C-alpha cells in the first residue's frame, strides 16, 4: 500500500468541492487498514475513511490527516430458512449490491435503489428512501477499532441507529472503521409502497405488478426525474434532514401554515417535509447564489455547477437554514457530514473572549483615537425605513436571534452593532448608522478564529439574506 501526500479531494466527492488530503491511501483489505492505522499513529494525524464521497462537504482547506479511500470488495451469500445472510465488503458500490439482491429475488432493499455511495457508508448515515431505512435489514457490521487496533463485530442494536444517524457519526464511534456489513434479507417479502410517489406509480391504470424488479425500476425512474445528474451537477443528494418535532409544535404550525404535511415518527413526534416548507412557504425551489443553488425539481437537494468553493456551499446552506428558522422557528440539520471544517471554539476559548469583551470597547476606542479604522466596512444593505426607529429595529433583530456584537470595530457614525452566530464558527454582523444607513456581512466569529476574523479571511456579502431578514424595516433606494 502506498501513502501519497497532498492529494486533491475535489474529484473524490460528488459535490466536487474541497481541498487536499495531507496524506492519502487506498485500502483493499484488512492488512491495508492496519497499515494505515499504524501510519496515522506514528504521524500523529487523524484518519478519515472515504467511500463514494456522496454525503460529505470537504472544506477548502482539505483534511490535515490521512484520508483512507475504502476499496475492499466482495459479497458472500449464505442461504438460511426463510432468509439469506449476505456479507458485503465496505467498498462495494451500493446500487450494484441492490441490483444483485433484487436479481436474487431477495426483499427489503429495493426501495433504496439508485442511492450513490458504498455499502460501508450505508450504516453510517442509516440511509433511507421511499419509506425504507437500511437499519431495518442490517444484521451486523464488522469493524476495525483504530484505538484498540483490533477487529470486532457489532450487532445492529449496538449501532445506535436513528433518523439518518448512527454510532459511527458520533464521537464515540469516530474511531470505528466499517470493513463489512451483514444484511438479513427475506425470500418472501411484501412491497413497501406507502410513499406517495410509489403509491401513485403503481396505482395508475396500466401500471406493472409491484414485484421486486418493477419496484426497483420504478424507484430508479422516480429518482431520475427528481434528482440531478452527477454528470451535469455537483450534489450530495438531500443536503438537509427532514425536521422531527413534537406533536404540540406540529399542531401550532398547522394553525399557522394550513396544509403543512407531517408524518408520525414514533414517541409522539412528527417528521415534517422540509421540501414542502422550502417550496411552499419560502418559495426557494431553484434558488441560487452564484454557482450554488437548490435543485429546481427537488429543493432538498443542493447543487453546484462551475467553479465553486466549499465555503460558498456552506454560506448558502446557512442562509437556507436561517430562512427556515425565521419563518417557522425550526432549526434544521445538515444531512451531509462536514469534513475538515474549523472546530467550534472550546470552553476555554469562550471564557477567554468573554473576559476580553469587558475591556474591548475601551481598547478599540484608544486605537481608533490614533486614526485607525476611521471608516465604515463595506456591503451596504440600504437604509432604515422611514417611520421605523432604531429601538424597533433592534427589537426585530433580537427576536430573530441577534445579540450585541462585542468583538468589533466601532465604525464611523455607528449607533448599533448586532450579530447572529451560525454553527459556532461564523456570524452575520449587521450595523446601523446615525444617518440611517445599514451595512452587514458574514464572517468568522472572533471566538472561533480570531485571526480569520481580524484579517477578514471570510468576509462575504449575503445581501439577499439581509433583505429578507429586514423586510418591512429596509429602504433599498
């Protein structure tokens, strides 16, 4: 096995973004994984296992450790009474595997046809589609423990499966490398057609019988009509999870937004259709920002085309999440995993900067007395609407989650400076001036990245977000 250095990752993920891997290798068997683990320990770097790269957002800075490209192959069928156990190596292509089990007339995974990625990644995400989740047919997984440098098997119950979640996405499972997955598939099964698209397809006049082969073909046809082609776009499929909320909140939202769909998901909770919210409440289907956007046929899907950075994708996704929060009060989660992104500030960093807050205004006033920073930062949004007061403006922003921006210059003529923190690392920063002018930008927080904040490493203009946020308070003329 060869360990390469400074390997570009852009071509190894379906969003087609990201920087380089400091170290990179391809593993084809267990011995390769053991060798990679030894290298990682000796070099003192973290290890990231990459399958098909279909559910990751890799940062523009890349990954500072060892990226292990999973390429283990092989399938083994073991017939039992009433079912078949199949052991599948982690590097096998997921849809090729589904095609194989359908041809063997084994039930359970047909609704998961067409999902990109590898078999080893399927338990990590607990992939699901059209009313089926992979955990329902997963018996166990073989793993290699990077901490203990040994192999072991985890039963399905030990994998802590949840909605698009598992042990392997949590801190306690990050050191576990899936090498093989065992599925338990029945020989005699029943079609799962409760999902509306499948119900509609097989309910129409002249529709074929819902046998395994036809269900797979129907799913592939439906996906082709709703999801973008990887030949034309960069995409990670559904970028966000459908939000799961309490029954009480669901009833409140139904009163506020008649027609909002919700589906019981156990324990008295309801799963909402985020696609419906994005399309019907926010009119965001097809929304674009540069070369990033929501797909015109399915707003849950984020797409890229042309030259685009990971940061641009992240800023756009944050904007969408903020608009959903402002409209419905719901916090939505990303389904994709962020790789190599800045770590959130530690408790000690937060304590340090909280103490700095107390004397920061005096420090900046002293520095600015010598003529430093005697200007207004760029990105004009507009002016405070006639008849609106700074007090009303402040109250509106605080109701939207904004608070005082302590770690900031006081720009020329500034009367108000507020921020809203996004995923702990970034913030929207908005200022109001004595002449009514409003300016704002998106940047690093000082807590997470002091130098990046000071030198404006990330400093962008989300004007359309601010225009939406300040509707009723903004004069753009």
